[in-house]
């Protein structure tokens, strides 16, 4: 039986191969990696005894170019195109399909049968994708359909993108083809051990020698740095390349390693040399060449990883779903606000998409090429939040969110929950455009655009004494409000369409939509968790159901019953309350007191159970003199 290595460019394809192989029982090992990550996996596993590699699209072509093992490409079948076009049929915007000529031909015929108006962009190689996407943007295309690399590039241009996922038929066909062409070339055991050792090296310029100092391996970067080709030096003495590559001193002393800075063609490099030993015997050596500039860039990336909290702002305005007219108006205002540098305040219930709107504003601003940093005030104590925002000095020194967002955008969520002590320091930072680390005394200039968000009107927090009015005016340069999902149910079908497309790619499904009775049930729900709750529900449905094509009401009744399960509004845990001879005000006071007692006087938890916000609860406690 052939040993097959599958390198899936997206997780859903991995899941589909696993599902198919549960039936076929083949000797298949599956990894997930797109483009150069996929190539890296293939190179690492090239010596593991696999007969053949299966991958898809540009990843398959890249691996075929650089690996000695034969590569089979998972082809895009007519069934795959049909499923994808069925999913997007009825979308009101302009759609384009970008792929190679053979795929375009098949899609054109299927699109005609489905009576769909599609624009086609044919490419011959990956280098043409960006040019094709620019043409699609000029043509006012809103959705690009294609393979992994095409959809990735399209998303970077702010277009909606749908991946043509591979179906069960294409996967089975690729496995059958792989078995037909599989071959195995035996490597010498000693050579295998040698190249396995080399494969664990870093990604710098690499030269490997045997115990006689004869060159056995040189990678492309080393060729570039040294100005020499592989065929000129394989089997030759390493010292002929450069005197610094001599290993005789290391070998004679059994010196494990050596490091120095050297010059090659006028450029500075770090040179590292190591000896390779097996059972106490020297079997060879490795030399690594790395540009000084790359070492410095790596240091910067390490500092960013450990001291900052930037995230990738993925959303663009064109990717935000808005059929509801009120929401459309808010997004149009947000697009206008993005063109200046004033602070923005976004209101919306939890899960409504405040952070997505903030990302879209960032991506349409002049700061789009700089960091987007997110911080949630509810996730920290007062001391922790101060450290996260402004950084710390001393033994536990680290940069804060303002430094991480320098020249970019800082998104502060749940700003109304920020403790008053931190609010005071934030006011000073916004006035001076400088921060001072906790326990520090040095001012650090920062240039940050601030976007704040909260779930309710901050004026209520001001009235309750929980938020400073002067800070409110500083962060409220422009106000946007995202309606709750229950107020814009016309958006639900479009949201569901994009969620299904995303989960098809993630889980290897071929679902093309919901039956009308399922959609009506979803529209009937109140969605207290808003868009995030809907997304979670669709993910659960996609995972739990068959591969499609349509989701039927009968197979998801248990899930829908969970959604519509009635909740007790207040949910008192103790005995019932006696209402006889009591006024409404007295009953309200007693209910509040009972809930506070059951929640150990945690006002946030009590307010949630009572269905009111924390500032309203605080006011009622003060006015009614409520005690436990």
C-alpha cells in the first residue's frame, strides 16, 4: 500500500480527507499548510518515506516545483463549482470567478445553466492574481469566488471572498490517482540520517559538510549570499567557498560550535558553525549564514510578541453585512469618519459587531498599514488595566497597548467599565499624547487614533457617577450605533450565507443553504447574543448536520429547541415572594434585595439577572435604600 502525504491548504480539506479515509482505510498522513507553509511541511517530511504527496491549487504546484516526491493535485470538479455557485445564487451584488482556464470553462457552463451573471478572470500563474483582483475592483465586483490564494488576496483588497471547496468526489479521485502513480525510492540509511539532521536546521543560508569537509548540501539562500551555484560545489571542499567555512579546527578540537560576524560582498552576516556527532563520532558539520538585518528584524518581532498586543484588522466595510437601512446609514457614517483622525464612540449590544466596525474604520483610514490593538476593560482589574494600557517598568517591564498601537488604532471595548482611577490617567494621555509606565517617570510620545465601544449609553454611567463627563467628550468625536440583531432581522439570511461559506471551508462541508422553514425559525428568535450568537448557532448546525446540500428542519430540531428554550426573566433561586398587601414599589425593592443577596451583592451579576443595566440598578439601590 502506498504511503500518501496529504498537505491540505485549508482545515476543511483535511477534515474531508479524514472522513473519506475512514471508509477507504488507506495509509494516509494529513497535514494543514498553505503555500510556503505547505512547502515547508513537505520538505520536512520528504525523508519520512512517503511515496506521493496530494495537495491542491497553488500549494500543490509550489511543492511539485521544489520537492522530489511526485505531487497529485486535487482538481476542482464540476460538482465543486456547482455547489459553490448554488450557495451564492441570489446574491444581489456583482460576483466574479477567478481561476485557471479549465476551471473558468466549467464554471461558465454551470453559471449559464443556473442563469447567473458572473464575471470571469482567467489567470495562467499566481503572479497574475493581484492584477486580476485590481481589474475586478475596477469592474465593481463585490464577491470573488476562487481557490485559497485567490480568496486570500481578494480579502486583502477588501472584497468578500468565497472559497471553492473540494467535495468528496474530488478527494476520492485524487487518492485513486495517487495510488496509480505512487513510487518509492530507497535512500541509504546513513544519508537519510544526515538529511533528517539538516532538515531540523533554521531557515538561513545553510551549508552542510561531511566528516571530510566535503559539501553535501547548500540551500538557495546560501547560494545567493555566497554567489555560487549548487552544482559548482557539491562534493568540493567547503574551504574553497570561503576560508571562514573551514571546519578542520572545530573537528580537531571537537568544538561544538563557533559564531562570528563576517563580511560577504560588502554585506554583514552572522556566521554560525556546528559539528554533527553520532555515537561520539564526528559525521559532519553545518554552517548557517544570516543577514544582520534579518537578525535585527527577528529581535523586533520577538519584542512585539512578548511586549505588545497588536492584532490583524481583517474586516473592511465591503465585508460588513447590512441590508437594514439604519445599519447601512451607520456604516456610511463610519466610512466617512474613517477619513479623519477624530475619536469614534461605537454603541452596540454584546456580539453586535462593534469590533468588526472598528476594524473597518481602521482599514479605510490613513493608519491602515500600522497596528490595530484591541483591549477589553471588563477583562482586567483596575491595576491590571492600567498596566495593560500604559505599560510597566522595573523587573516586569513591558509595553502597553498605547505603545503597541503607535501610529495605528487603539480599540477600547467596554469603556464604560473602566475604573475611575484609570479614566483619570487616560484623560492625561489623550491631552498630552504621552504615556508614562506604571511605576515609571519617563514620558513616551504616542500617536494613536482612539475608537471606544460600549453596550449602553455612557450618559447613564455619567449620571450614576461611574464615568467622567470630561472623558466622555474627549472620546465622543463621532458616535455610531449598531442596532441589535432582533431589530434588523432582514440581515439574518445574508449573514447566514457568509457564515455557511466560512464553515464549509473550515469543516470540509458542501452545504448550500437552509430550507425556508429553518430560516423562518431563525428569524423568529430574539438573539440576545446578536450576530455572535447567530454565528455560533450556524457553526453548531454545520458541524452537527450532514454534508448537505440543504439543512433540513428535522435534523436540527434539538439545536433550535435549545435556542427557543424559555428563560425565567429573574430566576429567583430561593423561596417565592409573598405579594399579598404589597405595592409594586415594595415588590420591586424586595426582588432587588433578594437577587442581590443571592448574587453575593455583585451588582453586575444582579443587574444581568434583573434585565437592567448596572447604573440603573445602582440608582434604584440608592433611591430605595435597598439592603440585603
